[in-house]
C-alpha cells in the first residue's frame, strides 16, 4: 500500500495475471490459501517475522486501505491463523505489523483502553502506531511499478505449497522497523474518553463471564453492552443488605442478561437473586446457603479490587508516561490486564466482517 487499487481492481488484475502464467494450473479460489500451518507451539519469532513479511508485501503494494483490509482480514487472517495468534503467550515478541493486524481483527481494546468509534485503520496504523507503508503516487510511479508490487503477492499465492504465507524470501520495504522493540510510539490516552474506556472494560467483563460458561459468541457484531437493569421490588429489604456476586459466579440468568452483578437479598428465604425474582425465573443460587454465597461474594470482591479498571488512575499515568516503546510492551501489557477485569485471560474476540462494515457505515454517516 498505499495505492489507488480497489478490492475490485485487485481481483480483476489478479484474474488476468494468472492467465499470463501458463505454468499455473490450480483450482483454488482466488487468493485463497491452503496452508498447513505450524502447530500452536511453533509460532516462534522467526515464523512471526515471516508472516510479517507477507503482510508487508500487501502493506507495500498498490492497494488502497479498503482493499488491504479485505485481503488481510479475509485471506490472510483466516480462523486458523487468527487462533494461532490469539494463543500466543502474552510475553511473546510480536512483529509490529502482525500485532497491528491482530489488534484490528479483535475487539480487545488497544493500549489506550478502548477503540474510538471513528478511528480508521489508516489512522491507527500510520498515525497512532507509526507503521509506514510504501506509498505509490500517480505522478512518480507507473502502472508497471504497481503491477510489479502486486505480483509479489500473486507469487505467494501461486507458488503456494503448504506453509507458503510463511515463506516469502524477499526482504520488504520497512520490515526492519517491524522487528519487536524497534518502533516507538505514543499511547494516545487523550483520544479515548473515560466513558469509552469503562464501556470497553465492561464489554470485556461480560464477554469473559459468558466465555467462562461456554456461551461466548465466536465472533461478535458489536461489543457487548450491559443489560437494561430491572426495578427492585419494593417489598425486598434495602439493597445495602444484599449479597453481591460479580464475575462468572453470578447466576446463569444474570450472565445471560448481561448484568455486571447478581444481587441476592437476605430476607430469610432460600437464596434467589433480584433479577430472577423480577423475571420470575429459577435462580441458580437457590441450592446454596447464604453463608456459602457470602463467602463467594467476598472472594469475588478481593479479585475485583485487584482488577477493576480505574479510569482516573489511567489518565494520571498517561500524563507522566506517555511514550511506550515496543520493548516495554510486556510491562504495558501487564498494566493493561491489571486495568481490565477479573476472569480468565485470552479473551480476544474476533470482530465479524459484518461488524466492520457496520462500523464503516456508521463512520460514513457521521461525515
Ligand atoms: Zn442473578
Ligand atoms: Zn438468579
């Protein structure tokens, strides 16, 4: 990138280009890869650098941003590749462009704490994260220049034997800056509001609660939002006396309704949460004793004290320490996860293609 080719231009060019290569007799769908990928443990830095190089071929090609996004998200970041990347240990060194593409594919908040709604891929990659593509200009570059650059990706696709998206021999423009730790950028905390940060943290908490029960959506259309709260019946004792349970230990109904807490009033009867009473549902807590619930709620409480996001703390930190280099990434990641929510880690959630289109429409509407 970045050049003038749309996704349609790209498809048209490749369909013609294939015909000019008589040696090719494949039956694969255009740009579909049939790689047999390394197993999860084998995604080491050298493998990731190869993937980065393949992404660089596209990033430095004549495609426009929309075409780059579609090719990467649909043809490179297939479910298998994405699963492998999501399974990388948190301290794994990840090349810069691979990391950015992974960030973009998932709902998980960037270091700023949330995705601003109108943040474009271009702005995120180039301005926020300082990942420079090669630019094709109409007055300095010929069609042949652009076709040569596009052919590099065609070579990868046509030459594919198993593993070929990870076997690109030519060093690409800018890839040395993608080596983990090389590119330094500023985390733009000021670009995200505390409300957006809180909504992102809540969305992640809701997702992790669902995930812990095996009910998490594989891909999401929109980030999860806290369910509409119910009015507390007047006959119940005051809320101050409730046993409050958060996290995956909440009753099933409260998790399904996407609440952040499950409140069990202590009114002498069998434990049953407020939401289940209002919705006239059986409550999962009814087989437990009040004492067991109290104990559970205290455990949740100590978990969440360590992990509940505190927006004020976050903005203080951003004032003094605004530059984060990639080499500090593991420290930043640790901070980020401490800022987030209780529950198991590794909740990276894939954005669905539909959601990205929707986001794009929303963006257009605002302009
Ligand atoms: Zn409940
Ligand atoms: Zn309940």
